[in-house]
C-alpha cells in the first residue's frame, strides 16, 4: 500500500520540504514539496536519495555493549545499565571534566540533538565539550559574540533582495548554504543576476559557483583576512564609508580606520596574489551598490586568521550601511527564539573563561578545540585528570578532526565511551556502548538551529513519516535516558527530563517583565501545553513563548504547536526585517566594531603581509552529492565526480612529473596519504585540493559500500597544532603539503 508523507530534509542546512513516497513503512521515493512555504519544491540529489539513505542496511537496529572486548547486541535496558555503570565511576573518581562530550554536526539536524545536549552538559557540569563547530564555524560565532555580544547572532545575506553579493570561501552550488539556510541557493544566485545584480566570488578554485559569477578572484588560500582588511582600508581611504541607518548603533569606527591603516591594497596584493587595482574595485563596487552583502564561509573560517576574516565580513557590511537592512545582511527572527527582551546593554561575550588542560587553549562559546581532543585524552599533566570517558553523539572525529590516527588510538585507551550513532564507523567502533537512533523517516523534524539562520522567517514541523518499530527507541528518548544515566538518575522516567526543562523555562518566563506570561502561574501554563510527548510539549512551549507565539492566550492569532500542525507545509513569517538595536547584547548596547581581542590579534595579521610560504598548499572541496562523511555509504550518492582525488593544476603537475590518474603521495605536518591525481584547470597554480570526510578503511567498521572505495582522510595531513587562536578553529585550508609521484597509470 503506497502513501505520501511530508518530511523536512535533514541532509544539509537548506532544510527543503520533501514529499516522501512510503510503501509498507519503507520510503521508496522523495520529491520536493511544491507547497512548502520555504523551499517551494526544490530538491537536490541528496534529498532525492532520502529513501536510500533512510533504508541503508548497514544502519544499526539494536544497541551494542562491549563484552569480552567485542561489541555485542544487547537490550536497551542492558545498554543503559552499562552506560550508568561506565560513566558514574569516572565522574565520581576523576571529576566531571574527565568526561568529554563530543557533538557532531548532525545534532543540529535533529530534534533530539537540539533539545537534550544542553541538558546533558548542565547536568554533567563538564568543561570538556568538543563539537564540529571548531572544525568550520567557530570563527563566525566568536566574531558575532565580540561584535554583537551574542555568539549566535549571525547576520545572513538577504539573497532574495540584494543587488550585490560578495562570497568569500563559499561554494553554495555544491554545498547549498552554511550558516545561511536557503533552499535553492543556486536558483537565488541566478535570480540575483537575472534582476541585474552582481555576484563576486573569491575562491582559489574556479568552483561551479565561481563560474556563475560576474567576477571571480582566485586569491591565495589563507589570505582572506588580508584581502578583506585591504578592502576596508580602501573604504576609509576613498571616503566610501557610509553607515546610514546604523550610525546610532555602532561604536569604534575611527578605531577600525586606524587599525587597517597599514593594510593598503599594495601591501596586501603580494600576499593575496590579487592586484591592488582589483582590491580597490572590489571595495568600490561594494560601496556603490544600492544594497550589498558580504558572506564568508568555510574557506574563510578554516584558516589561521579565521576570526579576523569573519569579523571583517561584518565590518564591511557595517561600513557600507548594509548590516540590518533589506538587501544587506540581516538577523533572522526564529519562531522558537525567546520573546525579544527590550533593547539595551547586555552582559557581552567573554572568551577564555577556562582553558584546555594540555595546550591551554582558551574556551570559546563553552567549547574547547576539537583539535585538542586527542591530547586531552592521551596526555597527563599536573592540572587535573585527562579525559577518561567520552560521550559522543553523531560525531566521527576520527575522520573529521586533525590527526585521526592519534585520536583513534586515544579513543581506544578510554575507560569508557558511549556513542549515539546509527553506524559502526571509524569513531563508534571504540564504543563500550553504542546506541543507534532510528532512521530519519521515523523521527519528527523541526529546525531549531537553522531557522535562526534562514534567509526568510518561516516555521515548519513534520512528525515522523513512518511509525517507530517496537524494538526501536526514539532518539529523543535515547538522549533523555542518556542524560539520566550520566547524571546519577538512571532508571527515572525519561519524560522527567522534559518536565524539568518545562518547569525551569516557564518558572523563569513568568518572572520576566517583557514576557507575555509575566506574573502567571507556571503550573497553569504547563497544564496548557499540547503535544503527544515531552519533546512536542517543549516545542509547543517554545513556540508559544516565542516572538510569534500566542503567549498562552495573550495573542489570539499567535503560534502554537496545534496551529503549526494545522499547516503541514509550514507558515511563512515574512521576509527578514531590520532589528537593531534589539539583538545587541554587548556591554555598551552597541555594535562594538573593534573589540579588544580582535585588536590584539591584528598585529599577527600584519605580520602575514610579509609572509609567503614557498611550495604547494592544500584546500578542501565539497560535492553536491556528499555531506562530510555522512553519505558515503549510499551507492546512489557515490561515484562519478564525487571521488577522493587530488585536484592539481596541470602546470604544477607537469613541473612535478605527475601523470593524470596516477597515484601521488601527499605529505603534511601530521602524516601522509596516497591519492589519485586529477588534473584540472579549475584550481589556481600552487594549490591542490582533497575532499573531506573520506578514509573509510579502518578495521572494525560496518559501512560496506563506503569501504569499497574508502578514499583517504585529508585530516591525517594535519597534526592538530594549527589553530585560529581566538576561536580554536582547526586550520584546514592553506596548509603546506609536499607531493611525490608513486606510480603511473596502467
Ligand atoms: S538541498 Fe539540502 S535540504 Fe534540500 S534536498 Fe538537498 S540535501 Fe536536502
């Protein structure tokens, strides 16, 4: 019997609405939902393969517990007994920081990943938190924290209305958006050009996005901040600064002018390999456009000056008056944000409230660099215990973090490790307990994180498209039980976790003067919540307390879960609007344009004006049919151009005596890998590229298709020592490598 069901796609940040075909509780097809208020029918090859990813036979169905050195199938009760027995002794003997929590980026694509890790961390009180953010986006959070006082206040480019878009280190034609949720990003770029707007792309590779642009600037990898600083210099030098409506909300403009005085286009040109004239043109075009937005992503974040580059992206938007105005870069307002408090000074953002134990890296946003995870496990110091136990949720740092070999060994030495993951992969193979969540078709979906980054305000919720089988456990319940087992409450009802969060949230809301429920009885409010289970009641609470919510009856036409369920294709909440000064939480209540940590880091950038390493440097690359290491086990999404090859410009290949298709040894500071060479004119000379997320060749994994063509782990070329010092983000781009031919093709 065939039927259809709606499901928001969890396979990338674009959050497209899908219409699934379901036959006998199996998803057999997926197409774009034309009535989805946000994605309007858009779908990409990953979304079209939802069914294949969902029914992958290598997905684990049953919990596994290590007995006699082997992972063996167990019941859910046995598994959680083992979690409690494994974690609590570590906490009690070595203290909470001896438990490391590792969160992978799929967490932001699930309801469970949004609702429970914060409760887990609060209950455990560990400072040993490591996430995928320090592999790609922490620089943006740190720069937002310093500029606006809120690390999660990330302005997004107004793609549908801008006249001029400057992308740096971003390739949305392959990866859709990132920190910018936009279904059909490619279509939005084409629409920009069709309405007479201009697209500029700065990227060392001539990517598909670059080929679409009016102007492509192939700067040297790692020089993004220098290029942006020189553009900022031009704005001041040529009197092009115009804050417009932002003037009352910004402080520190003169300080920025002084700070970029030495970053002339002529000084930056040599380091960036971009002519001074081009740099001036980029700045002039930005200033002259009726509206414009600068958007920087992974390529500009995963470099030695990632936070400075992220800061300069926003500085350029501010100085041209494009922050917080239609057509520029705006702050979304999500339906589950708390009702905005009145504008005014806030507590600001602090970095380095604690440090990592071994290399003394400062925390950022409560996290330590994931590059330091291995040393925090395998290195003893006088300053507290090494990490002895790890809780990993949807994380595969053996592939995604630098020096996977060292981390692989370190994870194997732990006293205890519990992993929530559907696969027996390079990281989860070390688990003492492995807890598999059900496939995505059997889970509800709400985008708590991505709605805060969306290019249009909207809200959508899809319940599970397929019922959970009797032997499976919902991921929300898995994580609630994990919270209980890790915090000494093993055996309690998992709904108690949700009830506790509801009590605390409503208890606080009724004390806040600006809240729509100020002065009411929290127990009465809790009794009004609807939903089939604890997570749904929490969602109802967040919607009703939110900026569009019904305020538990205070606003008759406001949002609630009930109202959202009556709109299965979602509710459009309108285009992004100007919001300043309300989002600002800095101590001054203004945009602090030159924060102290940024000013202190600028001398390091100035030194980079005169630095230019000889030899080749490595950059990563994305593919439309891939997302990190997630989808390599889906046959429909592998092969063709989605291969783990080393891209190199023919001129470099010829100089090094390489043959197209032959194997080459790539050596970096952390090790060496062997990959086939692929010649391409689409990369600038002096730069080579390997994709990320490959290397599925370790024993003890169960990813049968991925292991047929395992590729190599690019992160093995890194030793983990290269970081952006402000954010702790790993340096993954612009890394020096050496090549040596191994053989010739047969
Ligand atoms: S663009 Fe992203 S969200 Fe949309 S269908 Fe593709 S993978 Fe899914």
